[in-house]
C-alpha cells in the first residue's frame, strides 16, 4: 500500500472535506477521491460516509483513523532516526518545533546559524506541542521551538531547562472576504441571533487555551458558533479558505494571503493575541551549541526592538 494513501485519509478525516483535503494534498479533487476509494478497496470497508455534510467517518473509518495517525507518526520518527545515522554529530542538531514555527521562523534561524558556523545537518521533527515537549524532555532532540503566552503555563520544568526568546508571533482573527475586496464574510463579534462561525483550535492546545481566555474577558464579549476544530493552524487555514468560518491564525504564516486579499481581518487589533517564540535547550558548550545560542539571542534582541 502507498504511504500517501494513509496521509490522504488522515488529512481528509481532519478537514472533513474532500475539497479542502485535496487542496492541502496538492491534487485535484477527482484524483484525491480516487485515492481514498483505492484505500477503501485495499482495506475492504467504507471509511467515509459521503452522504453527510460535513463529511463523517464510518465506524470502520474511526477505528482506522486512530491507528493510521499512530502508524504515520512512528514511520516519520523512524525515518528521521535512520536518516540521522552516519551523520557528523559535531555538525548535527535535532530540533522539535511546533508546526507553524517549522514553516516560518525556523527557516530563518537555520540560515543564520549556517552563516555563523557553516553547513550543518538538521533533523527537524514537527509535531503538536505536547509531542515536541516529550521528545525534548526525553532527550531525543537537542532543541525545542515553541510558542509561549504570559497567561498559559508550559509543561516544562523551568528549573531544568533554559530558554531564549527568539521571536514574536501574533494570532489575528481572519476570514475570507465577502466578494472581491469586500468585508470579512465572518466577522467578530457576532450577535445572539446570528453567532459567527468559528474554526477553532482544540481546547487543550496552547492557542486554544489562550483564545478561550480571550473570549471569556468582558472586554471581548462575542457570540461564536464553534464549527470545526483542529490542533494545527495550517489545517484551520484550509478550513477558512473553504469558507467554513473565521479563525485566529499566526500572522507570519498568512502575510501573502492578507496582501493578496485571499484573507482579511475578521476583527480589529484588540482581538489579537501575542506570543513569544522560545527556544529551549539542554546544557552544552560545544562550538555548534554556542553558535546556536548566540544566533538565537541575536534574533531575540532584534524582535524586542530598541
């Protein structure tokens, strides 16, 4: 069986839309549908109830989804471990990073380290925060990139691990526009008669906790209808582009979409949430480790401003 079929199915189960999942997987909807059908034929059971809107998994599909996620995670980790064998450990680092950071600030960080130190081998694992923390605390990676909010604690022992603030991130509420150059199709704060459709992070995620705190404040009273939820911002972005509601998304990941008008603000700046981007590290004094920390501190100083 092609591994891509597993990835296709997990993506479909998370997005609950053939159109959104096909866009995420960079294939046409017809080709994506054929791949899901091929997977069902290989298993010998229907995994998706296509008569529901939004799409739902069959009982067999729910069972297979849970196992498919575990299988993919193990395969990815095994692949990275195998790739790392035989590399020059003096020029190698392993990093766990939350998905949004891996797609934005992380890339600039690596380039800056290489300008300072020279070419290095980087083993990157991009997972949910809780998985990244586990990899770091168990010593499977050297560094942990994660977001941090002043009102939300992280599951890390601050007495054991040092960190450097490498950058800043801002979550802003965004929606697709209502027509070309129009106002947001879904806009805060909504009202009791017509709650605004909201594509949300899971309640247990860092972003989800921060947003829950924000909307509970008297100064941020709003009426929301929780429509879909997922732990990853890139998945929520696909749902927003599919016109399923608005979402709070990392500003750094949607700059092009805002500039080109594919996304617009769904609320003014008082709905924004600010986060630090932290780099946690283990104790070490090798030349490469010193280059990593020096680069990280420089980036942090720049983002703090004068």
